[in-house]
C-alpha cells in the first residue's frame, strides 16, 4: 500500500500536497507578518498621539486669574465702592477664545459664601493673545443688609474678621486645538494686622481645578 503511494503515478498528487503545505505556510507567515505590522503600526500611532498630546499640553492656552487687594469702605479710609480688583493672565503660546464668564464678589458674616442667581461678567476680551499684557478689572461686591449696622463700618468689620470677602466664579474658554475648558476660582480674603491681609484659595479641589468643559457652547 505504501509502496503504491510513492510510485511515479502518484508523484503529481504529492506535488499538489506539497504545494498545499507551502500555501498554508505562506498564508500563516503572511498572517503573522500582518499581525506584527499591525502591532508596530498601533505602537507608532500611540507614540505619535502621545507626542501630539505633549505638544498640545505645552502650547495650549491656560488661564490664571489672580485677585488683588480688595477696596473696602472704612471709617479710616472711606471709598465710594466695595470691589475686588483682579488680573487675568494667559499662559501658553497660543490664543484662547472666551466663551462665558461668571463672578461673584461678596461680603458676608460667614467663611462660606452663598451663591445667588445674580452674577457679574468679567469684562475681558473675547480673544486673548499670548503677547497681550495682564488684563485688569474689578468686580463690585454685594453686601447683605443683615450683616451691617452702618455701611462705613465694613472695613473695620472685615479687619476684625467679623465679615469676610469672597471672590469666586468661573471662565469657560476654548483653545486653538479645539479643547474646551472650564476654569473655576474661589478665594476668601483673610485680614491681618496693620491693614494687610491675604487671599486664601479654597481647599476644595473642584473650586480651583481646571477641567474639560462638556457644556454646550455659549456666548458671553
């Protein structure tokens, strides 16, 4: 039986078998090569994406809002308004487009502010350019009637830490890489001796941590 299998008359069949094996091996080798090439391609894409993400993170616009010394009515140094002055800085090497701004400046008798329906918009340009200087502005403070006996006493009550100045809000903006961001800020003014004081950032991470903005685009 086996002798017949290797007779010349069967050589053509064996040739077909060998060709079949060769075809299977070639197919397996091709599949292995495709898998390896696919793996290398995915790794290359991942590296490229990581490189792009690093560039975007370095170059994209970032905002920083810094409150300055608050102007508060005082019996010793009366002023006509109670307001928080601020500076807005653009970090990064690319522009930012402002979408929406909201800010609250309040004087209350509590370390915790209360958010009302009314708010102030920050009057800043719609387009911020990297070469632009710090943008300065101010937000007038609201003073609940229940906290005061005489408006001119505000400064003294703040200095004695019976009243507290709050400044908080958020800025929504877009960068040129189509990134949409929400930059929140929350500060409280703590008075010190010699008519000085300092702004303290909220220790709640969400109050001062920039995040991706998933809201529908709006206009200030």
